C-alpha cells in the first residue's frame, strides 16, 4: 500500500545473480546497501551449504538476520539505546514487507 504523500522510488539491485527492482520510500542508496548486505550473506551461506538452492539459502539468511535482530533486542533492553533498536526494528519490518510485496523480478 502506497501513501500518496510518500515518494516511492524504484531501485534496481542484484541478489544471488538475479536482478530485482525494489520499490519503496527509502533512499535508493540505502536500498542498494541493504541488497549488498543480503547478497553477501547469501554468498556466505553458499560457502557453507553449496548444495542448498536459492530458497533454502534465503531462508537461512532470514533466520540469521532474525537472530541478529533478537540479539540486538536483548542487548537493547539493557541499554539506553532503546530508540536506536526500535528504529532498526521498524526498518527491518518495513524491509521484510518490501521484500514480500515490493520486489518485482526481471
């Protein structure tokens, strides 16, 4: 769902050798950086599980990223930087939604 007040941009990225167009209201450079990070994580998983297909690797990356978020949440509960974590959590939820609804394969 797009809010008419938000600027929606389309950003072309490459993940696991496949081209995608991300659609969202985030800065295109930020979206590129997110895609590079996810692509790097996909390649790391490929090294450890070379027989895993892309869907399996994507699932492992998602679980690893969820673990990172949970670990940060645990740390942030004991820290003054709760606002930073909440912002990270919100952006992570947004990116998951964008990945589910906003990626258009080319």
